[in-house]
């Protein structure tokens, strides 16, 4: 019998998967030195962005049941 694959919990908390299978992530350095940054920049960093397609193969191993 084949073993179950474990989900990498740290990755699961940081990355969400859309219905079409894209990996979405938050931008880095959101809370660090936030007062200096413009409000326009802060609003854009609060949104989720698509992860690079080169990382999808590695992430499919870390999140085996995300699809």
C-alpha cells in the first residue's frame, strides 16, 4: 500500500491555490518599515500575486493535495 504524502504546513500557510491551479503569494516586507512607504505601495502589497511558474513543480511536491 502506498503511503500518504504529508503537506508542508509552512508552505500551506503562505501560499494559496486558485481554482485553475495557480499559486498565489503575498509580497514580502509588508510590515517592515511601513511608515516610510507610500500608501499606494502599501495597498498594492496587500494583494496576492501569482508565483513564478518555475516554482510550480517544487510546490506540487510540498502541497500534494492542493489541487
